[in-house]
C-alpha cells in the first residue's frame, strides 16, 4: 500500500488542477462515476453467489456439490472468456455500428486514455467498463445451469457455458449495447431483461427441452411429481443476495453516478422486487391453498427481472404494477411449464425468459417514446438467436460427448459420480 | 444501458458548469453524498437477510420456512407501505413541526427539484431519501417477528406487520426525524436505538406477552426448558450480515458523505459490536460455565444497538465502553426474561428494547450537551406508544382472527400446516 | 439523523468554499477518497464472515460452534487490540522510519487534523485509516484458526490470537506499511500477500506443527485418511464472500479513489481468482480423477492471495497467468503437506503461506522495477519472524495452559465440551 503507483500514472490530473478548474471538475466527476461503477460491479459479483445458493437450495441434496462447482466455474469462465473475446465481440467499435456482428481483436486492448475514458453517459475508466460488463457475462450461462440441473453432464455443461458466454451472449449484447442493429432500431432494454435474462432464459429453455425431464418427475398419464428443494434457507439467502446485487446490476447500468438517475433506478428496483413477492405469495396461497416460499422467492426475482428493461424510464408506481404483475406471471408460468412436462428444477425459464419478455414488452406499453413493435421485434430476435444457438450447442454436444448422465448416476446424485464427494456430512459425530 | 436518460433529466448541471464553479462544486458534492447514501441503503437492505437468517438459525427446523417467508414478506410490506403512506406520515412537512402526527398525502410526491433536493445535513435526491428511510421501515416489524416466532399465525402476523410498519413506526419516526415534538425537545437518537430498535423491541414485548410462551418451554414449578436453535451457522451468518449492514444503517444516518462524520460513525459502530462480543462471551462463560455462541452473537447485536443512538456524538473509547456494557446487559436480560417466563425465542426484546433503551439513556449520561431527562422522556414516550399500539393490534387480532396456531400445529411445526413444505430435505438420496 | 453533528466539526470546508476553488476541490477529493476507503473497509469486514463460513464448511459438524465462536471473537480481538496498541505499533511515526519496531503510545491518538488528514497516496480521515487497517488486523489470526481447527483448546487459541494480532502482525506491518526497514529496502507487497497472508500462513504452519495432526488422520505406515468438510454450501459461501471482500482488501489498498488505480486493481483481483479456479479444478480432475469442489474453492483463494502482492503493478494478462499458476500450486501444496503428515484441515498453509510467497516472489520476476532478491529477503524475514513468534507463543501456551483438547473431547467434538451445544438440530420434529 505504501509503494502504490509504480506502473500506474502517478498523480492524476485532479491532484494538480494547475489553473483549469473545469478540467479539475471533470477529473473529480470521473472519480465519482468510477467509484459508483466499481461498487455496482462488486454488487453484481455478489449475484453469482446468489445464483449458486438459490439453485443449490431449490434442488436435491445429492446434486449440491455439482451445482456449486458449476456456478463457481461459470464465474471463472465468464471473466476469462470476456477478457479474451467477449468484450471485443460486444463492443467492436464504431466501424460496426448498426451491424449484427463485429470483433475488435483478441484480449483486452486498452486505449491510450484507458484511465480517463469518456463513455456516452459518463466518464470512468476502460478497466471499470470491462469489469462491470464482464460480471454480467457469466450470468447468461448461470441461468441455464439452473434449468439443466440434476441431470446434465458436467463436462458438457462446462463446454456449453464457455461457448455460450464467449460467443452467444456478447453477440446479442453487441446488438443493443455495442451499438448494433437493435440499438439503431430504438429497442429499449436498459439493464438487460432481454439482453441478459432473456438470453439466459432462452438457453435454459433449449437445455430443458433437449435434456428432457428428470427421472420420475412426470408419470403416466398425468401425474406431476413435485421434487422439492433440499434447503429453503439456502434458497432464501440466494434470493436476497440476487436482489442485493441487482441494485448494482441496474444501478450500474446508468453508466454514471448521475444522482437522479441512479437513485430512481434503485427505487424502481426495490419496488419491483417488493411487488413480485406480494402477488406470487398471494397467487400461490390462492391456487395451492397455502403460501409457498419458493414461489414467493421466484416472485421477487420475477419482479426484479421485469423492471430491469425499463428501470430508467418507468415511474415508481409503474414499477410496483410491473412487479405485481410479474409475481402472478411467474407462478402461472411455473405451473404451466410443469403441465407441459418441461422440467425446470428452479423455475429459471419462468423467471428469466417469461418475466424478462414481459418486462421488455411492458416498456413499449407504458412509455410513449418506446415502440411496442420495436420491443416485440427485439424480444423475438434475441429469443430466436439465443434459443437456436443454445439448441445447436446442446445438439452438437449430445451427438459427441453426450449431455445427460446415466440413469443410475442420476438416481444416486451427480455429486458422487461426477465429484466423488457429498455436500453434507451432518451425521458423523465421531 | 445505451439508451439511458429518456425520461430523466439529461445532462445534470455539473456536466456543463457554464461559468459558475461554485454551482458545479455543489452539484459534485450532491453526487458524492448521493453515492454514499445509496451505498448505505443497499447495506441496510442486506440487514433484512441478516434478520431472516439469524431468526431462522436461532429457532427450530420445523418452523424455518415460516420464518423465512415472514421475513421476506416484511421487506415487501415495508417498502410498499412506506411508499404508500409511511413516508408521508414520517415526513409530513414543516406545517407539522413540533407536532405528534401529520400526513403529507398518499403515495410518493416528488417535488420539482426531486433530483437535486437539499436536506438539512447535505444534498441528495428525493428518491434516495425515500429508499434509505424505506429500508429502515421494515426493520421494526422484523424485530417483532423474532419474538413471536414458532407460535404466531401467519395471517395474523402479516396483518400486524402491515399496520405496525405503515402507521406505528412512521408516527414515532416523525416525532424525532420528521421534525416532531421529540426533536423539538432535544431528544438525541442518531440512528434509531429507540426510534427503530425500541419501536420493534416494545412491539416484540407486547407480542410475547399476548401470545404466551411456546408449549413446553416452562414447566411447573420452576423449570425452564431450553429450546435451542437449529443452525448456528445460519445464526452466525445473520449476525455478521446485520453488522455488515449496520455500517450503512449508522453511516447513512449522517445524511451526507461528510468525511469526518461518516468515518467516526463507522469506527464507533465497529467498536461497539466488538465490545459487545467480549463481555457477552465472558459473561456467559462465567455464568453458564461455558462460552455460548448464541450469547456472543446477541452480544455483538446488543453492542451495535447500544451505540446507534449516539454514534455521532460519542468517542471511540465511549463506544468500546458502551459495547462492553451492552454485552453484559444482553446476557443478563435474556436470563431475566426467561425467569419471568417471557418466551422470546431469539432474544429480540433483550437486544433491541433493553440495549436500545440503555444506549439511548447513555447518551444523556456521556454527552454533556444532551439532557438525561430528555432521553428518559423519549425512551418512555416511544415505549408507551409502541407497546400500547402493538398490544392493541395483537388484542384486536386475537379477538377476530386468532393470533396463535393450534397446539397440534405448534408441535408439528408451522412449516407443514402453514406452508405445506419443509425447510430441509437432507436425507433423501435417491 | 436530524440532530447530527453535535460534537463533530459542523460544516466542513467544502460546504463554504469561500473564494478558494482549489481548496474546495481538495475537500471534495477528500470526500470521494473517503467514501471509497469506507466502502473497501466494509467489504473487508465481510471477509471475516467469509473466513468463518469457509472454515466451518471445510471441517466436521461436531466442531462447528467452536469455529464460528473463534472467528467471531477474533474480529472483536482484532478491532479492540488494534485500537489499543496495534495501530500505534504499525504506524509509529516518522521517528522510526526504516526501523524494525516503534510505538506511538496506547489507544487512538487522533491528530488535530484527524478529519482532513492527508496520507501519502491520497486524503481521507484518520478514522478511516484506523478502521481500514483494523479490519486487516484480525485476518492474520483467522488464518491460523483454520489450520489448528478441530483440536486446539479454545482458551489457548484466544490468548494466542490476542498476542499475535496485537503484537506480531503490527510489527511486521510496520516493516512495510509503517515506513520500516522492508519499505526502505524497496520490498513490494501492495496489499499483503506476505504482510497479511504470509504472517497468517506462517502462524498456521507453526500451529499445525506444534499441535500435531487430528486423531485418526494419518495411519501407519502410509495411509492418509481424508476427513471431509461437513457442508460444501457453507464452504462455497465463504469463498465467494472472501472474493467479494477482496475487492475491498485490494481496492482499498490503493489508499485513494484514483480511478485508474482502483479499477485496474479490481480487474487484476477478478482475473487472479478466475485463473485459480480453472487450474485447481483441472489439476484435481487430472490427479484425483474427478474435479473436487474444495480444491476449486482453494484455487480461487490461492489465485487471489497470489495477485495481492502486485495487484497495483502487474498487468491483467499477468494476473491471469499468476492466478493459473497459483491454482496448480495450491493443489500440489495441499497434497504435499498431507504427505508430510502436516494436518491443515482447511488448506490454510497452502493458500496463504505458499500462494502468498509465490505471489510476492513473482512480482520480482514479472516487474523489472522490483528486485527479486529484495522480494526473497522480505518473504524470508517476514516468514522467519512470524513463524518464530507463533511457535514461541504456542510453545509457551503448551507449557502452561495446554493447547490441545483431550482425545475424548476431540472425538466427541469441541462443540459439546467447550461450548455445551451443537451446531445443528435438524432432526427434531416435535
């Protein structure tokens, strides 16, 4: 700590304003923006722990090590591939403006002014930009992980994740946030109801279809066998941590520390989640006779996903309404997919795909400046590309490596066969 | 992220100082204050996960789903009712200065300058103010939830919480922070030892009395049957998360980013919690023969509650002393309430009511500028109103809906009867 | 909140610039630096929960209360002794520049300008400086706690921790960060691969040697009996929380909010952890036949420890390489220590000592401006002093109090004999 700044630019401009107060002010503004963006980045990092604990809690104890291992690896895969190719695919530069694909070259390529870089909506450093965006990247694959849990082969999932995070997510991201064709058409997706959660949700749908349901989940002719999660405390911790991190996910998407913008976005984020809890709890109370905790948790997440697309443009009142609607939508969607025999152990498709699409389309309904048709086109295009890509990857993996563990292994649990260990040893007292 | 700012004021003043450096400086100061206040807000949000895990850990496994469900719903209830009526009750405006009740109207009512609003101690936006205060609101009901755990009906508790958070907490809050009669009398409660923790603690006392003890807790003639919590890791996670969030609870209560103030408040917060651990561990070691972890956890919380009232005015040395005293106080109080056959499963009354009152009164002893009599009056008035209100609500609910589950349900655990599910499925290996 | 500022300097300089814009700018810069440093401080606090859950998860259920209790107490001990003597030992003032030991007096001694204090690399308050450094202090003892888990007496460990944190860590810290002889020789350890993690790691080695292995861990002639941790979710939560807090540990070590520096440091921190996961997972997959989750977790931590020494001067690419190398190093080290019959239940020596030394030496290899010999000298000197001190403390405690619990107690678990309680009561359903 004493010896800092050896290779870094020592003494930034603001330390010695040297007569130009306006430049000094801009340098200070950069400092504040950068602090806020890094706080947001660290909060988004915490979401990965949220995903890990939520998915582990909502599935069976015998597959817990496998789920935790996958979620840990996905963070590493996300950060490393984003540094290697993802960031360059997602932000290929102005030469590809309005396009569908572009590439700025392998690895991180900091410009000369990397540490005083000015972006469209504010000023912060190139490194902050990379890290904030990189934290988003792993999210798409993590969402898929929940839907394919308890039956997917570990090696196949890791290969899928690497390709999905390295290529599919950044290409879609470029369409909207990298200045691509969706941005040019006026599609509005502030922090990624579609660009992040939709991509993950459609990937989850492809995975759930290709893999098929868990053994014993559906019995002829019409029986649906509930397979309950093994730890509701773990699932609850996960939901709260996701919400906690979402304040950075949405708050950082303002891309500056502009006071009005970030505080409104956080209010919207808080109220959206709150609304989702109320109706998900009430709907499950009504439909199932008793209020279900896992439904209430998914309600919070559904509300958060739904307000993410328009968190910058909807009012707090609209956020409450959107959250309330999403809470009902997510419960209905979970039950509907179960009827369709589409086995999604954690409800990832309902939360991320369905509520993501609903929230994105809602911006077109609620906000006059945003075209409803444009929102539908964006949701459709992202969905088609993400689903087709994920399907193709799973299909290729099935043909080569195989994507599903054997029936014996599935019954025993993936922890023992894939990892040689168990998640819990609670009984051993000697 | 690309399309930000559609409906928000684009380009804040500081982006184009246009010749007035002083205005530009104030705009930047607003930016920094606002970032700090939002960081504090997000930290306070994390306290709700802390409460959920602490309460779940300190109670029996068979009631865990119920506790997690209640704590999740209380966050939603807190945020939504605070947006609907609480904020307007708590900050009714200058017309009600020095009064006991006021109301500024339903819903959020942002002023024209909502995004550059200047408050007494600093400048940040209206939205930040709402959200920071809103995160506090749910706390009062959450504290009650711990004391009535394992025997209160879910529906009755949710109705109680809604009314307690929507009406009782904001009215007390107005007395002190909304410019009401307690503030006018010079009552000093910086971040809410009494205004938040006291309100919750007195509500907890009312609930514990009206509900009566859990079945089997006390046996004739003098036996006290310990009912231990089911997961000490969960309880420990909860305590650490509460402490983590307390840095925002107290640090944000400075209501600006003033460097000396926020850093001193955080030092006081850290040392108060540390002191509480030492004496609670030592006292339980002395009295019980062995050092009890749950006592040490409650010692940390007792220390934190105790330094909250004067975190802005006491010295770090006084914070250590106050923490040390609170650690002993909380252990003695827990044992005393047990002797009095007042069953409080998580020690909420000892932590929040007793240490809150102790910390509030201590400010009057330690700080010459603060009147001891004034502190006693404040503690007494808040206690009387909170206890009477909570008692009234529980009494009315008992007469109508009933507030206690049946004996069979209590023995089986609330999870199965109220929610139709269990918290853990650890044994199922096929 | 209404009544803030009673004893604190009311109205900081920046509130009334009064004609001097440069002074006003500096005051604002102080504000931003201070906010960042406090955010970092709170993140480092979260690491203590990370250590508690990681260690608890990787050990047996019957010792969980003991581990949680120790980790909670160590936070209190760290903060209180650092306020009492540690801070004064570590930063004794310029009179001791280049020296090996110094002392500025008991207790906190804020200078007249405590709230506008300017440090070498930036400006923030005296209180922030104390608290950020104080959060580091407890870390050294916490690292030891993992290596001596499941067999050390509670009272002996608490006495060891108090002396180790109060005296040993601050003396080493003074050598480097307090302007002592290592700093004067140009030793480079940015955030403490050696000064924090090395000190703890060498203490862990001394403890593991003096205590000897757990009963039944090694059998004649060559058998190594694996004693697996009791909760992989808890261990995973711990690892993620440590990483989360590490963004503050490294990011705050910049000692200012300088945008380029803090954002680069966070990128390096993220990529180091990511690299460690990949190779630790791959190495365990290769060597053990299956990918081990606990190895992957230790890989993340090994990567983080390794990049900590040079986080300010290595490039992101170098961070990836260092992380990748550390992931392999940590797995090999864990297996090697097991062969040497050195029982370290959580792998603390491999993670903190080995990866810490590796990362510190690597700075001398990777960065031309840093002397490799100087790095080796620093690692050696810190190691010799820390190991000898810890050995001496454990030896003295063994001669007096005894440091190891009896064999019966060890078999039953420390929770019952030391604390009179168990960590889990999952089976009780009535």
